[in-house]
C-alpha cells in the first residue's frame, strides 16, 4: 500500500470512529419536550397578531423557545386547555375560575411575557 493509500485509510478509520460534531452537540443539549405542532401553533397565532414578516417569525419562534425554557410542556398544555374551556362560559366551566386553575394560567402568562420581553 502506498503512503497516500495509508493516509486515506487512516482518515476513513478516524472519521468512522469520531462522532460527527453536530451529533455530539445535539446530545449535550437538554431534550426539548414541546412538540413541534405546539410550537408551530404558537408561532402561527403569534404571527397572526404581530404580522406576517420574517422578522416577526424569528421573534415568535424566539418567544416560544423562551416559554419552553421556563414552563414544562404539561403545564403549558394545561393552561392552554383551561383558557380554551374557560372561553365557552356558563356553569360547566366555573371550575376553571378556582384559584388553583387561575394560578396555572398566570404561570403561562408570566412565561409569555418573559418571552415577549426577551424577543420583541
């Protein structure tokens, strides 16, 4: 085997044994628990309110990332459900007004405000 052939073989073996930089970085980051559809719904609604520009897309994406860093998805989903059910009104939704449920909504709103302050 020629010297060039040995160098190529070594390079192939080294490349196969070395993790790809992107994969190594991805493994070090915390797992993101917000489903893509939840993030997309948020960004879509945010853009509907703030405008349909690339700049707004980036700000809305930043905002949901901030929310995700502050509030576990289960709590976010619960607060979104409470808001949705509460909009229907009537006696059947009175339970959404109890202090414990309202605190969940307040926690989500705090995370949203933080996202807006950091991103907009």
